């Protein structure tokens, strides 16, 4: 599908010189994700590793793909430069280049370390719960820095959450969502939209795609990747998505979603007390079920999950809305 010769030439001319001088040896290309066209490019002579993401596909035109690639590139650049996340304990991977003609390719540095999903699996299958608690504390610090340095004076509005919920429900109607379930979700959600006091917060820049594979941990550092969905929004979009991911991974791997509760509570507490104080914890947890519901519905869109499990995620999302307020 991809023109390897053209890609390798681009890497040798535009990308690798940023990391090491020529000449360069053989380049290897390895796919990193089954769900997304993300690849590792490795040059062994100079020990160079970079990651490339192709945005163009059969369902996405080149112009739209290029728009997304450029957005991803400039989002990385913006957060690194304007929020001081180029280096240090909490940082974002460096964007190295973009090329429209190569299927809208975006190239970044390779993040060192292991992703959060690694520590989730260790906690679930090997009982290494303390390490997961530690990594969640570190991740809370990452979000504190991102949100604190980007906080605006603008009031949070429920409109973005409303629009996103409509988009998710429309997508799920093509799959496991029954009309009766949709009706229930919309009715329970309506109560939340009317509770204006729970949105008494200021907007921040959110990562927008807080999944266990988008954060790496390396010698005390947290490195974030994939800012394609970054936006100005309610901080709980990130916090709720991460909480939903934790619940999903325990439920999917063990059948017990409640097993994630101690980790979710720990993550939120660490975020709140690092950001402000104990009262802030109660403010964010009050509206968290709404955003956790959105996160669960988002996960339910994944067609690689079996349909009974996707339906279970939808039920869990409904329960968040029904009992969370």
C-alpha cells in the first residue's frame, strides 16, 4: 500500500539528519498497531528509531488526511513549546516532519519506556498492583501540568459533551445499540445537561484521546503521544476517558469492572490534590460519571470487541448516567 522507497528516501533526507549525521544503513518498517496505520522505522547503524502515522486511507481523502496530519503536527509543537512540555518529568514526543504525498505521513520521535497498558496487564495478571498505582500517580501529574498550564478564563459548557454523545449514539446505532437503550441514555443524560452548577469550571487544553497506549513511562518520566484529538474542553473529558479505560480493561480481562474502582479513585485523588486541594476532588468526581459514560460509549464503538461485550459497555455507560448524579 505504501511506497517504501519514497518513504525511506524522505526519512534519509528530512528526518534522520535531525537525529544523526549520514550515511545511513538499511531501514526496517514494522507495524505497531492492528487498529491504526502506525509504524516503527528503525535504522540500525546509527540506532535511529522514529514513528510514522499514515492518515490517508480508503475512507479518508488525501485533503482530509493532510488536514488531520497537520493538526497532529502543530498540536504536538504547540504543547511542547507553549506549555513547556519539551523535556522534564512530563513531556510530549517531538514532531519531526510531515509529508502530504506519502499518504499524509506524520513522523515523531520514538517514545522510550512502556505504555500504561503494560502496567495494567501486570496488575491484572501478575498482581503488581502497587506499580500500577505508582504509574497512575505519575499520569495524574502529567494531566495536572497539561491542564494547569493551559487553563483559560472561559466557562465550561455542556454543549461539547452533548454533541459528542449524539455522535457516539449515532455511530453505535449501526451496531450494538438498541433504540430502547438509546432512549434511556438520552433521558438519563438530559438530567445532567440541566445541572449547570456541575459545569462550574474553566476550560483547559485536553489530550482528547486518553487511552492506556498513548502514555509511556520511562525512569520517572511520562511521555504523551498522539495529540490529534486535542482541544479546549472540560478537564473531565481526559479524566473520564481514562477512568472509562481503566474500567474497561479490568472488565474485559477479568469480567469484573468493579476491580478498577480503587485505581480510578486513586488517579482522581492524585490529580485533585496535586492540582488544588481536597475540595477539588469532590468537584471533579461529581461530574465524572457523565464523562466516564462518554468514554465507555466511545470504547463500545470498537468493532474488534465482540458484540455481547460492546452491549455490556453500553449498559455500564447507561448506569453511570442513571446513578451518577
